[in-house]
C-alpha cells in the first residue's frame, strides 16, 4: 500500500502495510510471516538474507529498504516510502563491512 494511504488502525493484512503489494506479501509469506504483527522483532537484513536463500537468488537490495520500512512501521515509525531508507541501508551495510561482517554486495 502507498505510505500516504496507510491507516495504522486498519492494518490487518500484509498488503495494508506501507510499500507492500502482492509480490512483497508473497515474499513475506515465504519467510513465514503471515500477519503484520509477526514483523515485531524481525531484522530487515536477516529477512533479506533468508529470502535470498529460500528463493535461491539474490534479491534486489531495495528489498532491504522495504523490509526496513515495514519493520520500522510495525515498531511505531510513521509510514514512509521505501526509498526513504536507501541511505540508511547503505550506511548499515558499510558499517557491517567495516566491522568485518560478511554481507553480500548490496550497496547499490
């Protein structure tokens, strides 16, 4: 759903979340997430890596941005477009690399 149309009080199904359409909802189901509440405590980067493993292919790094937007939203942040998280994702991955964490090349 477009972030401007999200009503926190009416978020019941995955497609009620900001930036989530059918394809992303299907990806979340692959991860075992069937309700918005199941996003509580989830790590966007771990979700991304799990999705890559489950599908057997590297996903677009922007998927991390979407996962950041929905985990942030479910934890009380206002709904924002996924691209509002791109810089934060790039910083997060750069910090992880600087600490010696082996992350896929997802900096684009």
